């Protein structure tokens, strides 16, 4: 039974009575969101859904980006002792760090291939069975298990492969969970609020990252209250803390957001037969929902560039610009704050001007800031403090607007499958950023060259997005 106080005509994210027309934004209201026409969505459902982004953000910000991989896995701790003894000023030492960063990139590339193969079929099966929450809960639990297992990655070269393997596995489970989580956006938003709700989720995720990073900085400032920190113990405890965080905050979406009904006329088939059904569905998508089809292709490229910014941003700060451990974490806090605020604000521009305009603006900003980081890298840390933060200012809005765009053009009853294809097309191109990152570093022998590889991917996505034409908004 819904609490009447959860409803309100002027509530930005909660109970909103939807008029027949959407914003005159160029973004269309079709299919899945049509089921929400005139519906009042309780605030509790919206907030519970958005909290999942908050719950899982420590994996992305603390483990994958700013602390565990950047400060621990790709540090001198995992170099051959003979190379580590040479010191930071030795070229062999720098090449060794570059090799660690490159290996991390290849591990994430392998994870991307697995996601590309599994995501749409698992999403399709969740739609047919009406079990999005089951898949969301199961994949989230597996992500928690990967974070807990990072406790066993001791500070020795012998444990490096275990570390990057667990990071890669966590990436797979995070993405599979995200497929079903993104599909549920249609259940907790309306044609008039989908941009704001999507932005709220991304924004809460970034703010959750801030809180988690602040806790890490506080613990470091107090020298871990006397806890021994040899053998990488501090970083291993951080990973356990991230797992506990996810458990504490991920459960509301499983309790308060209703399960979606099974897809009408859904075909229950075996796992391998699902690929045949998927091929038929893609053909139907081309025939009946052309904007969805083209956006899936265009977004595949630019979203991989967005992922590259956060996957390797802290590595660039630590290795190329020689940020200290505390500077990396402080940078991460500032980056998440800017990303969170800009994403929530951009959600309103999304509903007003359309997600396509938000995406193109954000990608253009990323290209300019990335090129400045690359060409001015010899000017010192201040360059990355300024333009590295500018990069994070644009990533969140592009991510949230992409999710909003797809929610607007997704056929009803196929949300998990389409968002599975969203993950697959993204992962089909997900080798681009890690590959160009690793390739440019290998060719030129310096980590900052990886920046150019990421910028090239974003630029390609920008060009492709120019060709995505959206029909006029239905009135």
C-alpha cells in the first residue's frame, strides 16, 4: 500500500501525473514508456531504484578507478623486485608500470567480450520470465563476492594475475546486473521525467563514490588506527569495505520496486536457442524501431570512450602526472562531486532539449579537454587538476542521457533485452579504449599516450552520433 505522502503533483522524481505530450525535445515517447502514461510513480520506488547506483559505485570509483587498481595493482608493489629496486626515475621502472597498466587493459578487454556474448540473451530471458529482479540480485551478489575475494590479493607480483582476474570478473557481473537495473528505469519513470530519473541514479552513484573515497582518505589520514598495512593489507580491507557497502545499500531496489510482468507473447526457449531468437529480434528491431537500432550502434563507440576515461583516469594521474596516493584520492572525490552535480543538472536539460543534444555537447567537451591533457602533459600536475576534472564534468551527463535516450525508444516488454543489446553493442566495441590505450603506450613507451587513444574513441563516437536521427516527439 502506497503512502499518500509519497505523491505530489510537483515532485521532480516521485509522483507525477503525466500529460499526453512529452517535452518538445526531439526525444520520442514510444513503446515501454507508453505503459507509464498517466501513472503516478511513488517517490520510494524512484529513490530505491536510484540507490542501486549509490550501492555499486564503490566498485567503480574506489576499486576499478581511483584506489585499488590505480594506487595498488598498477604500482611498484607488483613489479619484479629487481625492477622495483631501480627507483621511479629509471626508464625500466616506468616501462614496468606501463606494462602493468597495459595488462589491466587486456583483462578488461576479455571481460568486455564475455559481456558482449552474454548480456542480450540473459536480458531476453529475464524479460520472458519476468525476473529482472532475480538477475539483478544474483549478479549483484556475485559482484560482492568478487570484491570480498580481493582481500586475498597480497602485495606481490605473484598475485597480480589474481587481482586483474577478479577485477575483470567483477566488471562482468556489474554489467549484467546493470542491464536489468537499466531496464527497470522504464518502471520508475514517465515520458516527462525519464531524463531526471536517469540523471538522479547516475548522480547518486557519483555522490556515493565521493562518500566512499572520503572514508578512504580519513582512514589513511589516521594511519588506519594502528592497523598493520604491509603486504597491501590496507587496500585489501578497502575492497572488503566496498563489498559491505554494496550489501547495505543495494537491497531497497529488490524490495520496493515491483517486478516487471513477463513479456507478452514471450518465447521460452533453451539458452542456446535464445541466440536464434535474439537474431530474429534484432531483425525486427531494424524493421520496426530503426532509431533504436542506429543508436545502439552509435552509442557503442562513444560509451566505450566514456568508460575509458574513468577506467584509466586515475592511472594517468598516478603514473603520467605523478600524483601521490592522497592526491589521487582527493582528485577522485572532486571528480565524483563534479560528475554527480553535473549529471543531476543535465537530467533537466535532457527532458527539455532531448538526450541527443546533451550527448553531443558532452562528447564535444570531452574531446577538447582530453586533447589539452595530452598536449600539455609536460606542464605539470595543474594541467590534470584542471582538465582532468573537466573530463569528469562531461562523462556523467553523457552516460545518463544515453540511458534516457534508449528508454525512450525501447519496445514495451523488451527492456532487459534491449538494454542487454545496449551492453553488448557497447562491449562489442569495448576493446577499442583498452586496446588503443595499451597499443599507444606500447608503441610510445609512456602512459600519457594512452590519453590519445581514449580521445580518438570518443571522437569517433561523436561523429557517429551526428548521424543518429530521431523522429519528432509525439504529441
